[in-house]
């Protein structure tokens, strides 16, 4: 039996994901705010919907993959929103990183349309999306997870089912604060040794031999040295995720002192940036 | 020609280092504040000096390996201090982590006794010290480094010569802030997901599959889960090193916001601890 | 010509404000989530509305005074919300502290009902509300401000008109971060001298003679000494306002390092509190 | 009986203090690193010593008033240092702000020369020093305090005796973190409203009517508005005092999150400044 897939959001992550499903032979209906981005997907066989509602109405499994909570609310709600078109018995899978509170709200709204909801934020970047090697951090009913697993298997190498609605997003926010602080740590260490007049390569040589080495630092360190911040994971999104992590922690009354300090640093760089930059650009917080 | 070695400081790192040199056949004269700790080294062939000066007077290469700047000043200065006994033409090698300012002062003081100085802080912990797999971050003249390299080769797998006096300590402080912030990041993420009611193992499973994975986290995460903080690298020393990093950065006028926030967290845990704990115990900052 | 007043929100600040308008002879229609709180106002002559819409429908000037942005959205929106009942030509005055973004949205929504909007957050606490000595920080059209000024004059001693919609809330958030950091500063200083074994009264004696003295500290210091945190301005609201200030600053890309650090401290105290406490309870962050 | 006074340190605070004692008729022997600064004091009747030892040898009460701990150690220790000349039975009064640890050390060193020691850091600035309206925060024996009180009465309007050695400095550091955070709070609030496009005067108008008003802010706010940071209390000294406060708090294990965040801000401004500026220049942390 054919599974009809809908895909809303064709950004740096969403588009290669949708492409893999088209290439895997699924009938895919896509929608994107800027429809021009759908061009090559349509050439490859996808159908273009006029609005999110229409994409939903055509789908057994509807994916959303957008940049932040307001963008998700925009594509879901309103007369042309996806919720209005959601089929009874279908599954809504959201790959965006949003707050656990919003994830739980969407689950309730989907249920009111007779649909199941799985939150499924991802890590792995554009590269992982293209190769089908993303990591999925899902939250929702186990049965829902089982149901979409065959489709997710085309997209990710690791599919974690972490618990009920909200758990996927909460773990994702925890993971992203680790990334943000690791990159911040490298930037602070480079600023320190740079301030002391030492070539940054020396710190990196030592780091490479150390237990502090991390794959993410292997990738971000050369960007900092070259001052080339072509976005792989944009700073504006990392800044947004740190905001979501702090929103959650402050609701819970759990202090996160280093995350809070780091967020202000990302904020300053975001405020001064005139172009879209990778989050490794937090190094710009220091003039030298 | 026999190289006579002196060794001052038989702590968690210093003692296994000295032991390796005894086992390698060097004549080793040792001194430690608590002389009882020298017992098995003496049984293995080391000679016990009555004070640091006597240890220095017997040595072509004198090592110091103590816990902090005041301890280093104590063993070096004063009538029975090592500087008073330092042979002309000898080399003083300090493996402690201290400020670059103090390293540069000691270099001047050693030179006034006709001795060379190499700062040589290490990473790798007790395990690395026992196996001879430490990493040395040295600063001083290249010729001094070359001269002691054959001895250091018994102790470390990587010997970095980073530049003139002060550079070894500066890079060491940069490295340690990376470690401290990585461990802080993990602790904050665990506090966040814990506060959200999610089992910590779930975050760790995801981390293990991610680019944020780091060897130091592989080691510290189980300690946090078990609440077992038997010291490998004591929190009081990491807290001291963060203080040294901030002392340096504040002299330079380089802001380190996340390091500063993290140091307060380590400080709170140190203030509440009634026993010696590993720096992974920063997790205790959060009651749950 | 009689001005009919509506009042939504009878909390620590709102209720004494509404009472002053009743006592001044205005016909007042009130609504509160917990209608029991309206009892004595009704006895004093106020009329109780069945829902916010009904209160709006009866009013030339409708006040809202609730605790946070979701509470404001709740009373304004939906079929029984105040917006649905708003009279064309009336004025909506919101005395809550919310984000400037929300204030601007509400202005647009009110305009779509033919009504004017004035944001009018206040400072001065319950005491100021009772005495009519509040300070109003308003934003909106100057003409709107002029129109409601005669009514506000019964409630406040200082009526600032700060500019267009959003400015009142922005200045309010700036003011509240000053209060929060002043109280945090006192708490940190007391924790420091307390940790050093010095009686807190000694610091307070010196403070009283110094240029650092501030009226808010004269009020909060005795609360900290007595450990009596009966809420005058509840910590949960100050914590919320710090969150709003940081939400705004992060949208703008303006780093606020001390505010961010302080918010985490308030968060920890909120998370541990089992009762409603004044924001002076930030002192509880330190066990001694 | 004539009391011979010595005075070491003729900076922004020390010189007007010494001048008042000369004018009050005391025989005063002065010393300053830059002897040119002593010119007008000598014209007014003071005697110029060749070194600190000589100043001490001539004095019943010897004052020191220098900028930081190393400067104090410099004038006290060594063959020409003040300790070497201290008369048995004399009193050493230090008006510098240093660590409580150093204050306790100096007390021991003075005692070994048969002299008493009173730590006596001051607040009030150059203006207070000229008018004799400083506030003294003293620590030491009550009898020592009583003995020097008649001389201090020429210099200060408030003389606090806070307890044994160390207490004066500890309270001083607590006070200065309050000042630093109040000024930081104002700078953050101005950066926030400025970022939101609001004229800073509007915030200041509101502040002037509020309970957050503080005399120090009345003085620093116009400096921030004008961008004129002619030093009254230099930022480099406030930065040093924040460092001393954090050194103390970290020794005690008392976390000071906002102080730590603020210190990094002052550090960044210090690092970027090319001239001596008042600590109100922390406002420069934000480009606008």
C-alpha cells in the first residue's frame, strides 16, 4: 500500500530530506513559503501544493521542518494551515526544533483532527540530511514511532524514541547546549591564547592530542582560524535553540549559568552580523 | 654520562612520574612535604632529600610537580628552597600548572643561579602518568627543551614546545577551560533533562552518537550518573586553574563570559564539598 | 459626561487601583478570574461582569492588569475575550508588564475594533496602588494618553508618556532589570561578607552611609536579614520580567551579561521555593 | 604631645588626605613613587622622605594609600620598605583596598616590628578626600582604632570599626561589588532601551522618580549620556576590586554569578581602553 508523504519546509535540512524520499519512490507533496525552492524537487517528481492545508490533505504522513516556533505555528494554524487539512488517521511528524510546550500543544491539536503526532527534531546538518545519516530525537507514542520508522529509516542512521511528547525536544535542547558550549569553550580558549600572543594553531595541536577533542571542534576550529563562517548550522538558529533551552530551564527553575552566559555572547555576534553566519562565528565576540 | 634527577612533589601525578624515572634507571633524589609518601620510591632505589635545596643540589635536572602557585613558591624560595641549591648549568623543569607570570618570574630566578628553566605542565592524569603517556605543554628556550627531551620521553607520549616562557602555561590554561566547560555543558544538559523528568541515560545515548561526543565526557558521564566522584582530576585543582585562566584573561582584558560563569559553579560545589571530589562533581551544583 | 470604566484583573496591584476608581465615583465594571476577589469592590458599588467581553462592552475606558503575557492574551482573545466586546471609540489601557511585541500586537488588534490602545505598566507596588502614588510608563499615541490622563491621575503620582507603542514596556523592562540587579548586588554582597564570618548588619550600616544606598535596598535589606519574604513584588513576577527583558535584548542582539546571570539566580530560587515569595528572596540562592 | 604622621602614596585619594593632615598642623613626612607629586605638600610644610623606610622611621602613625596589593607589598617590603623602618609602638594604617588575606599578613608583619596595624580602606572619592568626608571601613584591634580615631576624624565623616583584621577589606569589597553592579545595571538598561530606539533620557527620567534611584547613579548617568569618562573612580581600580571580591568569594566557595559576569564586562572595556577612564565607562561595552 502506497504511503503518501507531505513535506512542508525546504530549507538547508528539509530540502535534502524531502529529496531522499522522492528518490526512494514515495509520492511526495511539498510546500515551501518560497515556492521557487521546490523547483528541482518538482522536476524530480514531487507535486507542489498551493498551501500547507493542501499538502496535509494529500498525505498519510506529513512532515514539517521549519526554522523556529513561530514558523511552525504559521504553517500549522489558520484557514490554510496544515492542521485544517490533516487527514484522520494520518501522522504529523515535526522535524523542527521548538519548545516541548509547543510540541505538546501540537500533539493535542493533531489529535483533535484524528491524527497522531510525532516530534522528531534532528541533528547532523545538511551533510547528514543528504546522506540519510541524521540522528532523530523523537517523542510521542511508541506506536506512532513504529509506524513512521520505515520512512525515517531513509533519512537517519539513528532513530531515538525518547518518550512521550516533549521528550524529544527537551533532549534536543540539552544536546544543542552542549554543542554551543563546546564551541564557546574553544572560542574562549582561542581568545585567551590569542590575547597572550600565541598562534591559535598551537592550542589546536594540543587539543587534537587531548581528551577534550570532539568531532564538532574538529569541524569548527578551522572555520575560526580562517574566519570563514559559511553557515552549516546558522548562528541565528543556535541562538534560538539556546533561547528555547533557557525558556525551558527557567520554567523548570533549573539554573543554567554557563548556557545563559554563552547565549549573551551568541546574541552579541548575532546583533553585529550583517550576513548569515555559522555558529562558529561566536569567535567574533572577541575583536582579535 | 649519568643524568642525576631531582623530584619535588609526590602527589597523584608527580609520584608515578618519579617512579617511571627510577624504573628507567636514573639516580633520583626526591622530596615531598609529607615524607611518608616517598617510602616506596626509596625502596625502589630513590634517595630522600631533607629539603628542596638538598634535592636541587644533587640534580642535573630538577623537577617540581606541585598543586598550585603558592606551593611552588614555597618549595622554590627561602633558605631551604630549591633555588638556593640549584646547580649552575642544571635545568629546572616545573610540571605544575601555575600562572604564566609566575613561570616567567621563576625563569628569571633560575637564570640568576646559572640554571635554565622549562615550564612543562602536563595533561593526562594519574593514568597517563603511570603509563608514560602524558602530554607536555612546555615553554622556554628550544635548547632547554631539547636537553630535557630524552628524560621527558620516559614520561609523555606527546611533547609540545609552544614557545618562550609563559606559553606552556597559557596554552594549558586554555586547554583546561575547554575541559571545564565541556564537563559543565554536560552537567547543565543533564540538569535540564533531569528537571524535565527524563532519564539521564537517554541524553547520554544520543550524545554517544553525536559530534558533541568527547573522550572526557565518556569518562565523566558515568561518574555523574553514579554520583561517584572519586577524584581523578580534583575539582579543587580545576577550580584553581579556572581562577588562573581568569586571572590571565583579566590582565589581558579578554572577557571570558562562560568560563567566568562556570567558575562560580565550581566554586559553589567546592564550598559545599566536605571531601575531595573529581571535577565531574560540578553536577552537584543542581540538587537533582 | 460620565466615563464608564472597566477593570480586568484584581491582583495585588489591580484591586487597589480599581478600588480607587470606585471611590472616586466612576461607574466601574470589574472582572477577575476568581470572582470571589471582587466581593468588596461590588459591595463598594462596582458591577461584576460575567466575562471580559461583557466588561469591555460596558466601558469607555477598559483597564487590564494581569500577571503575564499569557494571562493578557487569555483575557483579551477568544469569544468571551475583551477584544470581542471592545466598543468603537473606547480606550484599552493595559497596566500589565508584557513584551513590547505583544503591546504592539494588542494595539493593532484594538484598532481593528475601532479602539485606541495605551500600554501603561506601573511601578510602586501594592502600597503605591493603594495611595494612588504609582508611576505609569505609558506608550501609545499622545492623544490617547491625554484622553486617559484624568483617570490615571487618580492612580499615579507620575505619568510618563514615553513614545509610541512598545516604549512603555521597553522602559519598564529596563527599570525592572535595574531593580533586580540592585537587589542581586545586595544579596551577593551579603553572601560574601556572611561567608567571611561578618554580621550582615555591618555591611548595611556602611551601605546606609554610602552613595550606593537606594530606597529599594532600604526596603529589601531588612527582609533579607529577617528571612521574611512576604511578597510585596513577587519573585515569580520579577523572574518573568527578567525573562521578558532578555527576550527583548536577544531579539535586538544586545548582550546583557549581568541580567542573564541574575536571571538564573532568580530561577534557582523560584525552582526551590514552595511558597510565593518576594524577589528579595533571591538571597536564598546562598545557603548561608 | 605631638603625633608625627607619615604618608606613603599621593594619588587621587591619598594626596588630598595628606594635605588635610598638613593643614591640621600635624608634622607630616611623605613619600611617593613619583616624588614630583609631593611638591605642593612640601611647600605647605611636609617633609619628603627618601624612601618608605625613612617615612616610617619618622612616624608615630604611618599611613599607606596605594592602588593595589602589589603596590602595597612594594612599599612595605624589602630593605627600603616601610616595615623595615617601622617604630616599635607606632601604628600602621593602610587606606588601600587589598585582599583580607594580605591585610592579615601585614598585621602579622607589623606586629613582628612591635607596631599595631589598622586596615582602613575608604569610600568617597577625591571629592570626599578633599572635604574630609570619607567613610572609613576599618579592621583591627578596637584599641588601635581608638588610638588613631582623632587623626582619622580630620579625614572622614564616618569611621566604622568592623571587627578584626580582614573585616574592613571584606566589607569594602562587598560595598564595591554593589557599586559596580548598580552601575552595570544602569549600563545594561541603557543598552537595552537604546537598542530599542528609545532616548536614554527617558529611562533616566523614570529612574529619578523610582525606588531604584541611587546617588551613585545620579553621578554616573550623566557621564554615560555625555560619553565623558574623566575618572573619578578609575575603571582599572574597580576592575581590580571586583577581582579581589571574586578572589575572596572563590576562596570561601561562595558563588557570585552577577559579580563574575560584570567583571568580564569591565575587563573587556579595560582591554579596549587606550586612556584612563571612570568605571562608568562600562557603558562602552555596548557599541551603541
